[in-house]
C-alpha cells in the first residue's frame, strides 16, 4: 500500500467495523483459514447488533436471510490454511483503502464507516466482483443512490452522523439558490457592467448586492470619506456645486474633485 503501514490505515476504521474485523480474525483462526477474507468481515459486521450495513440491506430490498445463507456458503468454500501465521487478505487491505478514500475525499470523514466500505467495494471493479461472489444480493445496491442518500439511509446508526453528507467538490455545479456571478464586476458591485445601480435587481443577485444597490440609489453617497448630496435638483441653483450646474446629468456620476 505505497509504503503506508497497515496499522495506520486500519486505525481509521470506525469502532463498529473495527470490532467486526477483530471478530473476523478470531473466526478465521478458529476455522483454520489461511486468510481473513471479506466474507469473514462482512459476516461479522452483520453479526453486530447494529451498523450502517444493517440499514443498507433493507433500504435496497436485500433479503437478510438469503444474504446470511450466501455468506455461510462462501465461508465454507474458503481454503483452509496449513500455517499458524494468519493474515488479512489483499481484498481486506484494498477494501479499507478504498473506504478511506471514499470517506475522507467524498464525505470529509475522519473515520471509515461500514457505509464507506460498501461504497468503496462497489466503486472498484475487482472488489465489486469479490463482493458479488460473497452474495449476489449485493447487486441490488445502487452505488449512486447510496452515495447521494447515505445520510438518510443510515439515519440512527450507532456509527453516528459524521461522514454521511458528501462535501462540495471544486468545480461542482452550484445549486439554483446560489448562482455563479456573471462577471468580476458583478461579484464586486452586485450588478453587471451594463446594469445601472438604479435599475431593478438582476435575477440571482445576492442580499449584499441588493443592499449595495439600495445604498447607491439613496440620497447620499460617500466619496473618499466625504459625503456629497446626490439629489442636486432639490437644491437651489446657488447651492449646487459648479460641476452640477455645468452638466445637468453630472450628478449621476459623482466623482471626487482634486484639491
């Protein structure tokens, strides 16, 4: 695993799948199997009182009795070992690695849930083939739906709520309630270059841009720290500054006069 120590990845497991992995190790040792396989681990996860997997199974219409029977048959087909050195199979290593990738990158989680493990198995072709060899019932699990609705599917799981909502990825399409600004000027001033501040708010503008437009259309505005009145037509001609009298529409573009 690219020089990464196995225990560094295994300790990222949530307590529920970690306890199940310990039980799978003891089961394989008792049976005299050569390796701890995915079948051992999945079997022991289902033997736990509760987990994400216990909620995934009914959510996708999986027959729990058939799933348990398939796992028992798979365990009977596992090759027995002739050595006292029991080890985890490559498939278990890769399942944890894929679960960590899914959990950390897709869901921003610091621990690997059993839901992350199932998604990791389904997303990699070789691991998906091994999963279906354990039980064809897993074919009913839709990876896309599981990733999208993981939070609602595993709600109430003893593995908690952390790591059940996908994080926003860079470049992902924004929701309609938060449209992308039309230009850099629109981002700064809340209006496009061709849109006058006094015009109605453009579709999709943000609250702060609306406040900017209201401020721009008010009777006063600040210019370099000094406030100048904009409604010059309401003042007598003698009270107006020279630049407003010289150009009747100059008030629409107040500028700072140099000293």
